[in-house]
C-alpha cells in the first residue's frame, strides 16, 4: 500500500536530537514506526492474517534526488509505503488510512500535515487494477518465499532466463534475482541471448558482480 503526497516545501525531520538524523543529507529511504525486530515480525504476521495492526513503513522524498519530478518551485513529491493485506475494506477505510499515514509522518517531519497539497492512496487492489501482472498488488511480481526465490524464480527450468521455446527469454521481477528497480534479470537475459548466439556481451560487468565471480568462481566459470 502506498500513499503518494505532494507537499509545499521539502519534508524535514522534526528537530529532535533523539532521532539522530539532524544535519545529515536527505536519506533515500527512512523506515518509520517500528520499535525493533519483534515489532516488525508482529506487524508482518498481522498482514498475513489480513490485518493492519499499525501504520509503519518506509518513506522517500523523491524530489530530494530528482528535482525534475516537480514542475513547481518549492513543491515536492514523496511517498510512504508498507506491506498490507489485499482483502481489507480499502474503500470504506480510505480516508482513515490517509489520516493515519499523514499523522505518522507529521510526528516525524516538521509541519508535514499542514504542508500537504494533495495525496493519492494506492491499495493492493488498485495496484492490481493498474498493473494486472502484479497479482493481488504484489509489486515484486510474485512472493518472496523460499519456493519462489533464487533458482526457483519463476521455476528451476526458467530461472536462467531461457524458456522451453527457442528464442524466447524471460526478464523482469518474476525472474531471478527478483523485483525492485534493479534491472538484474534483464541484464541476465541479455547476457543469455548473447551467449546463445555467440555474440560478445557489449557491457562490462558491474564491480560487485566481478567481485562475486572472483570470490565464488575463481576458476573463471560463469
Ligand atoms: C506503487 C509501486 C511502488 C513501488 N515502489 C518501489 C520502490 O520504492 N522501490 C523498488 O525498488 N521497487 C518498487 N516497486 C517495484 C518495482 O516497480 C517493480 O519490482 C519493477 O518495476 C518490476 O520491473 P519489471 O520490469 O519486471 O516490470 P514492470 O516495471 O511492470 O514492466 C513491465 C512492462 O511490460 C509492459 N507490458 C506488459 N504487458 C505487455 C505486452 N503484452 N506487450 C508489451 N508490453 C507489455 C508494461 O507496460 C510495462 O512497461 C514499486 C511498484 C509499485 C507498483
């Protein structure tokens, strides 16, 4: 579940020395509302049961990193996101969700509630309506459980991006290494296509991948 906000002014942490964030550069992602590991586990257990036990999640001010996302001087866009159940009375409780999330952010960001110009709530149901392959609002195109990650994603036969159909390759979040905006599976798919067609892969490997291969495949096997 995501609440997107447009705000007047960039959200700034409340001047509370206890949060340890004063004077630091804008964080890309800030986790708000959890009191420790047990709290996170309880929260996720609640989501599995179809409940929202509290509002807690992560928050990003995108315009702190890409000012072109706002065409109005001094106005910003930001979003709060958290795991949430699909089967939940989203329509009836829409206003309450926005109110709770705004209050949570207001508790951490100076004058946040007063700065809100507009907001949009995207629920697991509306994500599925907008992007039908995100079934039940699964933004990573499929669950992250042991049966669906690593070489099981999407299946043992196809996690190397190749399919049973010659010339057809898979990319995207539903294939190893999974979702987020990392482009990993597309990179792997492009590599497999070049490999299968005796074409030199035209890109350098990222440094982290080079280090991984040197560590785990010192004999040069890839
Ligand atoms: C609201 C929301 C917030 C998110 N927030 C984050 C975040 O903060 N950080 C993060 O890392 N990840 C986030 N994600 C997840 C991330 O966006 C996805 O994991 C990622 O975009 C998946 O990439 P993909 O290439 O597999 O699929 P997509 O980005 O969904 O791309 C699939 C593309 O295929 C096209 N397509 C579909 N069918 C066809 C067809 N038949 N013919 C031609 N084209 C077709 C679609 O139009 C689309 O352009 C978020 C997702 C959502 C919905």
